[in-house]
C-alpha cells in the first residue's frame, strides 16, 4: 500500500474524511470529496447560509439567491447616498451644432426694495438704494490766500528762560499796599544775568534775587555791567524788612554793597521806590 511520508494511506484517507471505504483510493475515476451526510435533528443557523441543507428543498435553492439580491440592493443604496463632488462630475464635450446647457443655474441676487417715505415723520427716511455722489465743478476761480504776515520782532531781548513770575506786596510809609510783579532769579547763573541786555522794563515789573540757595543772609555787591536801564535796588532781610535802597546807573561797573546783610534783592526802574513812598524799614510780603 502506498504511503504519505511515513503514514499509511488509509490514515490519510480517514483524516480527510473520505466517503466510502477508507481503504479505497480517492483518486480513482468516479471518486472524490463531498460533504458529509446531514446529521439528524434541527439544522444549525449557518446551514442556511452555506447551503448545507439538501439542495432539493425549496428553501435551500431560494435562500442563496435572495441573500445575494439583498446584498446587491444594499450596495446600490449605499452608492446612491454618497453625494457627488466637483471632481466626480464629468465635463461634457461640445459637439458641432449642439449647444451646452448649464446644469446649475446661478443663485438669484436679491434686489433691495426702497423703503417708502412716511410723510408723518418730521424728517425724511433714507432709502436703501444709495445715490451716486455728484462732483461739483466750481464756476468761479478760487480766491488766492494772502501770504502769512511775518511776526513783528521786538527790539527788546526776551526775558531769561526758566524764571518764575510772582507778585510781591509792599506796605509803604502811608500804610498802603503796593503790588508789583517780579521775575524770580534763584540760581547763580540767573544771578549773573539779571537784567542785562534789557532795553526797557515796565513800570510795575521788577526782578527779585532770592539768595536762599546759599543757606542764609549774604553780603554780595551788585553792579550794572551790560545793563542799559537805570535801576533802583532794595536789599531785603530774611524777615522781609528793607535794610537799604540804592540807585544804580546804566553800564556802570561800580560795586554797590548793602549796609547790612540781606537775603533778597529787588531791582526796579530808578525812582520807583520814591514814587510809591517806599523807604528803608518798610515790610515786603512774599
């Protein structure tokens, strides 16, 4: 008896479940494989799908066909439910003598309807349709604009920058308060400049020198270098009392020392203290 790699043929035949006598060869004419006989009892659920019920029954013949038709119907429904894309649409090829009609018509553009004007309102209601702007053409030539007039320059040099302006009140010998507006010089640089290079000084204007930067009373002299205005100077103590009054001539470099230490000095037009009855010993209110 022939063997299959060390095993008798009869064992192989039994393993592959041949129908008939196991000792007979399955390769003879008329022999072959077939399904095993049906078992008795209720068939399994899978027997209907794989057609293991006897093909002679009506259910065994109809069920495979019905199952195939059902699968085909489900496939067609699934394909129909997929929306087409722009790339999937075929572009029709024009032929001679034919006119292509677009398959999609453009969406209509909404036209704004003008709102009716209510005559009962106190003002007109604008409509939704804008009115095109009209450009007006000037009928007359425009009037030429005159050139700006240059500012008139003053011959008097401006006051030094950075000076604070304040008001003083002086009680004169007649017990009347005389008010004067002063520019305050409070730094060594401002002390050196003073009223130099000024051509005039208003009557009720002066310059107050505040020497508080030196920490107390001083005895510094004054002179009139580069000063073109005749001045009078009052030396004032820290408590506001006038300790000395002197007149100074323009462009003179003579030194004017006070008769007593002072903390403030007030320069005005020459003769101003005499005109307003202000003497030594009067009080200045800052």
